[in-house]
């Protein structure tokens, strides 16, 4: 993900594209154990909650094996499936760098892993969030094309002053998206599948609204970065997300210039409502933790 406000300057060890060597050999046994602990928790929780493409991708990539995945090994499998690969970056990268990577089917991932005392809450995405959370969906051909289209859309959007609207699309899909299936709602967002607490909250909590996905509506909806979401948007299919994102957002940005942002808890008359939340969790201040 990118966030200019949180950026450090580019380390001298990073290339012009901000990539660094993963240096897999330098992970400690404790680092690998943190991965294994997180992996086993989520692998037990996600069947019946995560969507099929995610679960299939997790299986196909065999991310469990030796702890923190070696990107070289991972990329052989991922590349053969959809032509994507994972590149290591030192942390958050500038928007234009991020979009350029996605547009070329490269997913920038942090190489560091959280400490054993941070299993449940982390401010910056680590390798578990970035790889376990994001990479399984990149094995799905439609989602893989969507991520590339998002990057291309990001490059087109630079300088238009509407990146905050575009970032909401990423947030409410790539990070916190739900999808409707014949078996019920399922998770595909990386921020959810990599979080023990939100894997349950996103589907089961009576607090949050769950509303049908609508591109412009999503782009008008702010989000919270400090706690569980107050609203989740539900896709009818991954194809819908790709089709919507392949269009030129230029005319949409023009419309958004004259449309106010919506309150995060708002339900519009035209929204398709899957669940109307009572917002009790948010009103009581949340927990600022997903333990
Ligand atoms: Fe992420």
C-alpha cells in the first residue's frame, strides 16, 4: 500500500523503484515462528469465511512450509499462475511508485515481520499482511487483472487531485472487501484475512453495515485506519470489480468534485443492504485492537 503522509525517505539500499533484496537468509528462527503462529491461526479460521479464490490461492502457493516465504520460491509459483511477482520494499512507498509496480504486475511487500507481542495489531503492514493477506488473491486471473487495472488507473489519476477517492476503492476492495457467494458472504480483503479479530467481526458483528458494492458510492465513503471497519462493501463477483475498474475514471472524478463525501455510517435509499449495523462497536469507542 502507499501513504505519502507516512513516508520515510528512500533508503540508500533501495533502487529507484524502491525495491530491496528480501535477504531471506537473515530471518531468525523467531521470525519464522511468528509467521507459523499467524499462519496456523488464520488457516484454522478462514475455511467457510474466506472466498474460494483466496483459499485455492493459499493452497497453490504453499505458503506454510518453512515460515516466512522466500519471495524467489513464491514468485516461481505465482508467476506461472498469473504472471505476478512479489518485490520487497522497505515499507510504504510513494503513490507513483506503488501504481507503477501494480501496473506491471509486481506487488510491493514489506520484508519485516512483526514481533511475537504484536500478533494482533500492527500499524504498518508487515510481510504476513502483505504476503499471506494479498498474494493468494493474485493467483486468481480476474483479480490479478483488476490489480493491474487499479495500478494503471492510479497512474492516470496522478495530478488530478482525486487520489483520496481512488484510495477508497483500494481500501474497500483489496483491503476490506467482502463478496457474495451461493454459500453466503465471504472475505477476500487482505486486511481482513490477515487479522484474526476482523475475520470474525467483518462477517458476524451486528455493529457494521454491509452494503452492495457501487464504485462511485465507495469512492465517496471515508474509512478508518485505526480499528475494525464500520462499513463493508459486498461485491457480486470479481468480474464486476474488474469491469468497473477498466473504465476511465476521468468522468467519475469530475462528478466527484461536485459530490460531498458520505458519513461513514450512512445508508442511502439506493444502497443494497445486506445488514444494517447498529454501530454499537464504533459508538463505544472500539477496542483499537483485534485480539
Ligand atoms: Fe494491505
